[in-house]
């Protein structure tokens, strides 16, 4: 797999995982009881973006490693995917 392709795939995985990780551990300002003036009550009180970016990177690395192993060892092929549907 070329390096540019690997980087592009990792970035796509990272971006999807980011949106899955963003809601982890969020408490809204309304739930916390202190609403900053001029903000939405549903806005996060403490977003902890650094932790979320770290978790996103770690989870993405695990998913990418799994995808890379599948790709390098040819564990999934087009013929294998088509076989259950009677196509060859």
C-alpha cells in the first residue's frame, strides 16, 4: 500500500472516529447548573478536546492496524465477497 494511500485512509478513519468520540463524557451547561451568558444551555461545560483527540488517534490506530493486516494478508478479496451471492 503506498504511503499516501495509507495516510488518506488513516485520515478518513480518524475523522469518522472523531465524531464517534466527541459525545463521550459530555455534560451540558444545563446539567452542570452554570450557564455562561450568551451560550446555549446544551453547550458542553468542559469539552476536554485534548483527551478526545488523543482517544480518537488511539482508536483510529487500532482500526487502521486491523484494516492494514486484512489488506496485506489478503484476508478479504472481491471473489470471496461475491461468492455468497453466486457470482464468480
